[in-house]
């Protein structure tokens, strides 16, 4: 497989890296992988039916707007390279369906949190260059939300896809549950993570899971994205992990009328798949028992360090044919940087001593078998049959390349056996099919 052939021309471009790896919803690899291009490919092609509609391969790329010196040269060069590349020279990533829907997603998705002003300002040109790099790497699934940069992620992503003629080849997901209102007349929400977006659009988010709220959020997202349909629509942050004592209030909004809006959007063809975007598995199971969802983005709950969904949640989701879109698979940093990383965090906070010891033990086995920690973290999660895709954040072509290399890194079966024998993985954890 050709991985990173295009990216070598960008290694010297001086891409900026995130200041830390604590990324809401997604994780970013803040390190440099070895230069060698060893790896194995997935069995499924990216061509064919994507997002429930027949896609055409179109590598003609237009010109981006919002000119800015940062990233402009990189975006222009990558656009030129892609416009002269043939599809059969691009990376192919495995695809899997989202539940009972016709939506097919690649093994890697690209999340837009770090491109929307999380801890660093990002220009449109840098945003576009990263999206084009993801496309060149074979990624055909892109996730955004009204919350990310208070509308910026949707504006930028929609324009990048339309300007470069990529819309018909990709799957796009966004979220409802939040309605954006003018910042000058809206009180700022106090949230569990307290994200301070850098240079966001002049709006603030408000919660609304009612019929009217879901419909308004969806229509607003269509306007920001400039798209006449959305492949995957996720209900954002409904549940106790985000809303705490107010969770039942918002659950009741969803039950009373929000479900009706979701059903109408899916049955009308305005969206192809419906699900949740949350930080807990329990709320997904709860909704799946009440309403026929197709999928859910679950952040940080199933990782090399967290195995709780194996106790019951993932089994039930499999039985109900609800696919998992896995986010936060590095537990906000520790599984990307290791214990010695300067920005090592665990679930957005200080790394507990017990977690430090466990990661040290995993790193020791990684060293023994010459396996990178991020590759182990990614491939372990993707091995579960309930998981359809991994949504990874990135802020540059280099970081996209690192993610693609990690998912394709060859890992011997003996490595997984060693983790299990050391009680670092439960005996019932599905393991990757590996070279033995």
C-alpha cells in the first residue's frame, strides 16, 4: 500500500503542532512516527456507495477562499498534487457500515475540533490543507459540530468540500442538541470541560433537544455547511456525563418530541443515519432501547485503559446493530505521548498514579515487540466488532499521515498475547487479526 507518498513533500513545511494532546472528542498524535512506510491495508475499497448515495470519484480540486498566508502554500501545493493524482494511487482504508443504514465509513475519520480553535488559532488555509491531506490519505469521513468554534468547523468544512469538489465522495456528520445564538445577547454556558475556543465565530451555544430545537439546529447546520443533505446526524452530549443533575430534563425533551424530529429527518432522506455524540456508553444503550438509532460517537470510554463497555454495553449495541464511532481513544493524551510525554493527560486532567503504572507496563511490552503505543491504542479499539470507525483529530498533513501509519502498522499477535497474559487486557477483549 502507498501510505504517505504525497505527504513526504510536506514534511519540511513547518506545520504547527497542538500545544497539548487534550482534545475534546478526538485525540491527536503529538509525536513523530518512524519514517519507514511498513503497514498493511484493509480489505475494503473506498470506492462505491458512501453515505447512502452513489459517489463519483472526482479529483478535480477548486480554489479555496478565505486567503491567509499561513497554510496557503501548503493547501495550494496539495491541491495541485491531488488534481494530478489518480485514485488508484491513493491510500485505501477499510470501510464498515453504520448500523442498518447505507452509510459506509472509512476506518479513520477526521475530526475538526483541533481545526476549530482548540488551544490554537487555525486559519482557513490550514484547515483546508488538513482536510485535503485526509482525503489524499484515503479518509472519507469528516465530523463537525455547531459547538466547535461556535460554527467555524461547519463553515470551514462545508466550504472546503464544495470548493474542492469532494462532497459526493465523502460522509459528513454533524450534531444537534445545541442552537447557536448571538454572543452579545446570550449567556455563556458553564460546561464540564470549559472549552475556550480561540477566535470563534460571534455566537454561543444553548441546549435544546425539543422537536423545534432539533429542526432548527439541523437547518442552521445545513446553512453553515452549505449542504442540502447530511449523512450522519448525532445528538450531542445528552446524558449525565455532560448535564449532570439536569440530564433528566434534557432526556425528557428528547423523549417528548426530539425523537419525532430525528425520525422525520431520517425517513425523509434529509439524513441517512441517526445517533448520539456522547462521553458515555450507558446513555447510548438507554436511547437504543427507546429509539432505533444507527450509531453513536462515544469518546474515551473504550480504550487500552478503559474496558467497561465490554461488561455489557457493547454486546447490547452489537445485538441492536448500533455501530460505535470511537473517539478519545488516547484518553486525551496519555496513550499518544506515553508517561514521559510533556503534555501527558488522562481524561483532561492529571494522570493518576495507577494509570501511570499501567501505561508504563504497556510501553514496556510495546518496546519488546517494537510496536508504537498509538498504533496499539488505535488498533485495539478498532478490533471490536461494534466499532465502525475511529475519529481522530489532526491539525496538519503530518499529523494525518501519523494517524494513517498507526492504523496500518503491522503488530504481531504475540504482542496482544503478552498484554493479555500481563492482565493489561481482559480475556474477553476482541483482539486485532495479526501476523503470528
